[in-house]
């Protein structure tokens, strides 16, 4: 069955980036000249996904506004002959078809995914976490879809993390069966370092099967008193095949302050108009910092 739907959970509070996320959704924070959510949808679009469901929450209205038409802005851009910017606005509308549902309270990723049940309609589907931005030649989502068509199971994106960072992630225990692909035998949500079965962390990209909803419906809260998607996938081990695909593309976690800054610098450096001045300014800052030590 062709995968043509993606679910993007957006109900989180963005606590790692407070205080700015008190009033501004972290997914709408700028990564150079686009909000972070744009990259998530663009990756889906580049992977053949046409339908996107946003699971939003209180204070997330700007996300819907971003993907909606803005007649006044477009007319002004055309009138002022700012066609370069007009074209960029038009490209947003062509990213796909957008649907919205609100998660009334942030009860965890698993709870958010359960809200997509009617949208998914008994089909396999993509889950994209907008915190994670990848720099790729071939989209990670597209790679996961190719694995799904070959193995017909749940596929989770994974990456290697330092062993002292495993407590921040869901971690898999698995066996390598081909290049970058692991058969998953167990998953642990944010384990202690000494109890972690590996340093292969689940990272922001999933292909899920509709069987997940039967588990989520009755799943009790886990870590942080939230409905954990990792726990739901774990419940399906032995009933459906589960695989982890190691994504080796460069990656930014824009929920992390340092990665957020680095992502902005990286994408700004791709702009030929400002690249030279940007790098010169960074070099001057480094010299001044060294001189003050």
C-alpha cells in the first residue's frame, strides 16, 4: 500500500527553549529565512507525501496561518513587483494538503498520534518530528519508505549518540541485518546509561502501521507521566516486524539551543548574498573572544 500521509505532532511546550517558546511555537522559530516546520513538510513533500496532519495545541495558530493563503500579502508583493518573494510564498502552498486537529493538553507523543486515527484510516503512515532537521541528498523519509516497501513493518529512524546522552532518547536493542538496518527486539524510553542496551537512539522519523492505535487506546502513561510512543511500539514487538534504520545525514535538533544557533548559521551560510559577510563576522567574534580570555 502506498504511503501518502504524514502526521506531524506539534503540541509540545518547547520547554528547552524558554522563555521565547512561552508565546511563540518552537516549530515557528526561524531557521534562517523559514520556520522549522517548513523543513519537516518539505522533507515529506520531497519523499512523495501529499497529505499532512498537524497535531497542534494551544497557542499554535501561527502554524496554520503560515500554510494558509495570504491574499493581502500576495497582492502587495505583486503590486511592488517583488516577484522573488511572491514565488517563495507560492511555494509554501504547493507543499501539500494540510489538515489540523488540536491536542487539548500535552499528554505525550503517543497521545498525539492516537488523535490521527481517523485521518490515517487504516493505512501505514509517516510521523515527522519537526524538531529534527536533516541535511540530505535523499530525504530520510524516502529512505524509510523504501525500507517499508521491502519489509512491510514499523520503521523507526535511529542515529548513534554518545553513551552519556542516551537518557534523552528512546533506545533500541537490535541486530544488524543489512547496511544501516536493524531488526528491533526491544525499545527503552530514556534509559539510564548503565541500563542502556545500545547507543542507537530513535530520532524524529517513523513509519507506523494502523495496529499502533489498538495499543495506544489502552496504553497507560509511562516516563514523565506521558503516553509514550516508544512504549506503544514496544508492545507490538512479536506481533508486527519492527526495524530501525540508521540515518547518517547531518542533523540539527532545533529544540536544543546550540543546535538551533548552528542550524541558523548553516543555512545562512548557503546564501551567497551574505555568506562572505557572515563568515567574516563570525571570524571577528572568535578573535574578540580569544582576545578577552
